């Protein structure tokens, strides 16, 4: 009976995770590990027109995504704005880890002024992820997985 209880408990906990988001030092972080046999991950990322690698050391690459547009139904209204974020890619044998932080949205205000929206103030509650925004997290989770696995699809046409 104990074994059945533990199995159900761990199975339910596994299904409860809907994304790769977690809280670290009061900031929202997205992280995923991708399995691949490709060695040129940084070159593939560079082909995405909205991702820029700003620093590299050994097998670690840091960069920034800016002016990214994405939409999903049933998400917060600010998610229709331009998205920017910082990323770090660490490459090791047969895999690479992508970590995203500093997620922001930019809204064009009156007279050309830009307003920065930091959604962490809504997405985090008392240092924990606010489950009322699961659609937002699912949308971003899907988007981040897509751009960091299929980077070659987004190459410049120049």
C-alpha cells in the first residue's frame, strides 16, 4: 500500500509541472536542457534575427533576445507587446542548457516613449510562482523551447 501511495504521489507531482520556470534570488528563471548531437549550437543561435550573443567563454555563451513578438490565446494583455530577455547557453557533451532571465515587455507609449513592463511583479507572489498566470507560463515555455531548438529555421534571408 505504501508503494502505491508513493507512486501516485510522485506521478502527480511530475504532471503538476507545466513549464520550466522557477524562482531564483527573487527573479523568475526559465531553464531547459536540450539533447543534441550538433556541435554548432552558438552558430545556430546567431542565425536567429532577434537573438544576439554578447559574450562567450569556453562553452558558455551569454546573449540577449530583443523585439521578439509572440502571441498566445488567453494570456495577459501585455504579452502582445515586444518581449526581451537575457539568455545563457552552456554546451556540454551531447547537450546544452539554456537559462533565460530578466524577462521584460516593451510598450510604445504616447509621443514615442517606451514603457517597460516587468511581469515578475504579477507572476511572482511572496517569492513563489503565481499559478493564476499558468497560461502565460505555458505560452512562454512553448516559445522558448521552439526558438532554442529550431534556431536554424529562423535564419536571416540576407
